[in-house]
């Protein structure tokens, strides 16, 4: 493969992280890692729904945390 034809990925480009959320089915005891990153939220949701229809979550990595009072 000609690596000169591949751009170096910039993590900041991939704003939306998809998690399978195995804990929702009591299949995991450790925190889930993101399994895919996408630049587009709609694509992230389609991928999550295709792979893990009842348990996935899409997280916006650049969203500001909600303030708690």
C-alpha cells in the first residue's frame, strides 16, 4: 500500500464517538471504550444503530459538560 496517498488522521476532526454500551445488557464490568469515531453525527448514529441497535450511544466529544447546581 502506498502510504504517501493516505492523509494523517487528525483526532479533532472526529467529533462523535460511538459506544456499544455492553453494560446496558450486563455484559461488561469495565468502562466501555469508543469503538468508532465520526466527523458527522448522523453517520455515527446510523453506524451505532446498525451494529448495536438497542444499546449504542453517540457522544459529542466537544460538547460542554452540563453545569450542576
